[in-house]
C-alpha cells in the first residue's frame, strides 16, 4: 500500500493563491501517474490535473492557465499551484497516485475555500 499525506488547503479571497502538496510514502512501488481531484458539496468528484511518469500533464479546461502541477521524484511529492482562485474552485481536493499499473492511492483530502 502507498500512503498519501496532503497539506496546503485553506481559506482565501477570490484572486488569491494556494499551494497544495502531497507526499507518498511506502516502499517497493512504481508510480505511473500523480494528480489531483476535487469534490464540491453535492457534486461528483472530478479530475483537476495529473502528470504521468513520463512528465505529460493534463488539466481540466476550467483550470487551464490558472493551476500548475509539478512533481519531485526524489521525494515522491506532487504539488498543485492554484492561482487566480474563483469561488467555484471551492471544494475538497484529493491527491491521487496510480501505482504498480493497477492500484490507486488517495489522500485524506484538504479543504480549499474561496470567498467572493
């Protein structure tokens, strides 16, 4: 099993920024993809962004140009920089790691709240 620990959520005003971090722990695993999902109250969980082991990134249309995904392979950490935040970005953000081709690990979730 791979265990994920998230940090960096908070309350910000519209137009502000946050930086989310997700560190993976464990041993004997190979990561295939790292990314972030979010879920707002009453809505389904949706993909925000992910990055493959080859460095290819994918962003949801709603966050392109505002959010930036990055990784640090040495520390097994993935980051999400959230800029120009909007109230509709308010959600619980979950880190996700796909590893050993078939398995998924999820973080505990971190709350991002954007006030208008």
